[in-house]
């Protein structure tokens, strides 16, 4: 006797795949995904994903919830950000209220020399993003 699927039973969970917002795409509304999200276009609204990468020219304007948010050079974000780990590279722009979650806190700079020198702009961004506990 072979096993038959039970009607209405939930299918086995599928492995989460990365999702992409293409450079020529503008999305307005609420986005939620189980996998990673790569944003090359523009999102206006609320985004909830485990890992979000905003890549060159990409932008998010709204509320972001992520375990890990990475802003690549040329990208931008504005609004409210709740993240465990935030990475800002190169000339990415952050005009957001950033709320750190959990014990892990990080600020990544693409230019190692600038990080080593500790420019006032970098220190100011870090202090605003992650106030002393």
C-alpha cells in the first residue's frame, strides 16, 4: 500500500530562495520573505526579511526589519530600521532612525583607511545608530 497525500495537508517546507527587486522596479506596500532580499530598485513601504542587501542604486524608504541589513556603495535607505547587524559600504546613504537589536552590533566601512582614521562622519553615524547601552 503506497502513501497517499492527505488533502489539505501542508506541503513540506521549501528551501527559501533569494528574492530580487530589479533596478527598474518600484514596489509600494508591504514585503515579507523567508529568504534573502536583494534590492536594486526602489521599495516604498515596510520590508521584513532575514537578510537584506541594498545594492548599487537601490533604495528603501520606509520601515525595515532584518537580522542583517547591508547597504552597498551607491544605495540609500530612509525611514526606520530595526536590525541586529548593519553594514554600510562606500558612499551608501543612511537617513533613518536605526534601532539595534540583540547583542551583535556592527558598522562596516568599505574604505579601511577611513575606518582606521575614524573620520567624524563615521563616528557620528555609529554613535547615532548604536548609542551606548
